[in-house]
């Protein structure tokens, strides 16, 4: 154990071992600042604008009926994309937690 301890006390090992914490913190920060991807991005870029447009039309008008057809088709498609992104993220997280090192 003494020889192992002496072997790992070098700049390369310590840089990798200690460096993962700040690198992880930076990556978390970047992830929090870059909301333009994944399920949250789909919600903000696709679903929210559609919801806002739908809120502006008169529900029982011809324009409302026409918009509803477009809204429903697009919203359901983007909701499926959002669901797939969420499931993929959950799968990656589960794999990272349970995968052997």
C-alpha cells in the first residue's frame, strides 16, 4: 500500500482525481445556463409559443377552429419529442448511477 500511495502522488493523478470536482461544477453551471436543449428547450421554444398563440384566439370562432387543428398537431408532436428527451435523460442518469465503474 505504501508503494501504491507513493505512485499516485504525482501531478497527473492528482490533477485528474481532484480536477473532476471543479470540471463537474463547471459543467453543471453550463447546463443550467444553457436551457436551449432537451425537454425544457422544447417546452420554451415550441410548446409555450403555441400555447400563447392559442390563448389569443376566440375559442368558438372559425379562426379558433382552424388554429386548433394546427395547434394540436404541432403540440402533440413536440410533446412526443419532449417525452423522448426526458426518457433518454432518465436512462443516461440511471446508467450513470448503476453502471459499474
